C-alpha cells in the first residue's frame, strides 16, 4: 500500500514543481502518457495527480485535454489582494514569534541573494524561498497552508515581475526592510513593509502586461 502511495505523491509534486518553475506554462497541454514517460511512473498516479491539480484549478479543460490554467486581469488582481493581506499577516506574526535562528537564516538569504540580482530566474526561485521562510517563521500552520495555496496560484502567472529591468535590486532592498522589521520585533512595520513589497510587485507586473499589449498592437 505504501509503495502505491509514494509514486502518486511524487507525480503530483513533480508536476506541480514543473508548473511552478514554468517548465509548463499557462496554456501548455499536459498529456498523461508523455508525463508518465517523463516522470518514470505508470499512468495511474499521473492521472490522479492531474485530477487533483484540476480540482485545485491549476489545470483547466480544453475540450478533452487538460492545459495549465491562466489568470485574467481580474483574477490576478484578486490574487494579489489576498496575497498582500496574508503575507503581511505572516510578517507581523514572524516579528512576534521568529526565533533568533530564523532571523539569522533570513539575513543569510539576503546576503546570498545579492549575487543573483541580475539573474531573474535564479532570484525568482530565491524569492520564493525567502517568502516561505517568513511563512514558517510566523509559527501559524493554518496561515502557512493558506499561503501555500496562494503561491500555487502565483505559478499560473507566465512570467516573474523580477524580470523587469531594475526590479531585482529593488526586490532585495524591500526584502531587507522586511527582515529588519522582523528582527526588531516590530509587527506593524513588518506588515507594512511586506504589503508594500507585494504592491510594488503587482505594479511592476501590470506594467509588464501593458507593455506586452502595446507591443502586440
């Protein structure tokens, strides 16, 4: 029974990771047989993983096929509202509950990420790790679960806002303000800094999308 459960979990996690890392982008078609070959598992756990991802609205139907879902403008705006609120709460709780060791890890991340500011893809991955560390430092399992769901939906955005010119350096400076507020135990400042960080990311993404529309005309 355990042997059957393991590949099911692996198939789901691997497909989710492929979506999160934009190996599969919004609009891409996911074919059960191709995924099974790629993951090295039977088609049954792949089929169950795809059904689970469809239930979570990460995949959608296009006729009889499943494709990676995409977010329209309204959905994206709604997602950022929820993300800003929950992320701000996580930072506020982290300022109250983070251990010195957790703060040290955040500071180490800041230092290491300086070398990535001109590499959008690498910095995007580091950004996700940074935010996850704040979620964990909140020491609230229910909030962490909700933020995991939000960040899964963020994977449906085809590009990262960090790819905008100059955004890498701005992101790191915003991260520094968040960490310093958490380290100082200032929940209000941590909440405000993280909400501002999410707001700036949203503004950047809107500008990127507007530029794409203009270029297509």
